[in-house]
C-alpha cells in the first residue's frame, strides 16, 4: 500500500529476527530503488529534473540530514522489530535549492497531466567540477496537439504568509525575479540567453550515447532555442509554499544495519498532491513594462527560489 506522507508522516519497516545474537547495530538505511509507476512512465518521455530524480536530498550543509530513519536497535532472540522512517519533514531542514524542487515537481505534474512534454530543465555547465554558467530554465514544455510552448520558472517559500501574499499580488512574485547583468529573470532576453547556452551545450549529452539519443537531445535544445528566439510560448512562474515537505516520490528499500537479518522492505511513497490553478502566474506585457521601469542599478544575482 502506498504511503501518503502528508497523512502518515512516519513510515514503518519491519526487521524479523530468528534466534539472533544482536550486535547492537542501529544505523539502518533507506535508499530509493526507482521512481513510482506514474513518474517512471513520465521519465521515459520527459526531461524531468535530474536532481530530485537521481539524488537524495541532503539538507543544509552541516545540519542534520532530513528524513531520518529510526535508530531502533535489533534485540537478540526471535522477534519482529518496527523501525520508523520520517517521510514528512520541516522545510527548514532542507537547503534553499532543495526545497525549490518541490515547486519544480508540481510544475512537471501539472503540465504533463495537461498533455505537455517536458523537453528541458535548468542545469549548470561545469568545468573541472565547478559550475561556470547556468543553462535553460526550470521547466520548458511542448504540447504537440496545439504546438504550444511553456517556459516556467519555479519559486518556493517556507512561509505560508508569504505564499498567501504571492497569490494575492502577482507583483510580489515579479519581485522574486531578479535583474542580473541587465537581464530580468524570465524576460525574453534572459530566456533567449539561457536557451542559447542550452543549445550550445545540451544537457545530458555523452560521447557514448546512441546517435538517436544524441539527436533527440539536440532537437529538444533546438526547439527551446527556436521558441525563445521567436518569443513563441507562454512565460509562467509557478509558486508554492509549505512549512513541511514530503520525501520525494519513489519505491524505497529499507535495509537493517544488522547484516544477516531479514530486513529488506520495499516502501512505496506516493505523490498525492494536485497543483492548484492559482499557483501558476502568467507573465505578459504588464510584467515587461514593470521590469523595464526598474532601476538599472537594481542588479543582483538571481533571487533564490526559497529561503523566506
């Protein structure tokens, strides 16, 4: 049975022992084995953000990792021991960039459900392990049925009061889009620059890839660049706010630190969260006029997607 983190908060795994001599080990481990069925299917045809789909969230640097597994020791004898795993976490425990992925995921679900295909995500081009430039936008979608495009930037706040203010006044959302090197985030000029960089260095391209896969990546990058150059598509900002967040959806494997005991449990974590219409704000001529009036001295690095 799938776990709903919002209502369950703590999942449970069982360790079964039989005439066992305990060594007092209690550093049990949970790891994601694969995405759940719906997200797995989407991942075949969509460029889902690779960060949340591939890597566990680690939390703030120097802080306690989120989504802790209980440290219940396995006793000697023949018993069943239940170990709890936290699947509903305070968003304060996660790094700013990590919580933003919860908005990205909501955009992915919203647009894929509406018949779009995600062709691109934001990523950094690195040299010797150091990021040297950002490419693309958080979400770039294409729907073949009506040949429509969507460029969507995702923003997250830990404050429910701030989230309510964003929904009440779209200009508060615009203010989260910084002016960086003369380019307002989500202006057509900024999108064109990011699309050009993504076209120059397509995400995920590897020398050992089959030619068909390379061609598909280049085609997606070219489609994004073409849409950006022609200002063809909707520009959207999707917003979300939450003081607690769920563990990312997936099929997780629980393994006991007491090697040798029967402890392999598969735990399916669902994603039963439906994005609301008012989380998606379209940017148009009014936004462009507002942005053009901002002081040229208002330059700053792009505003973080969260942390408020």
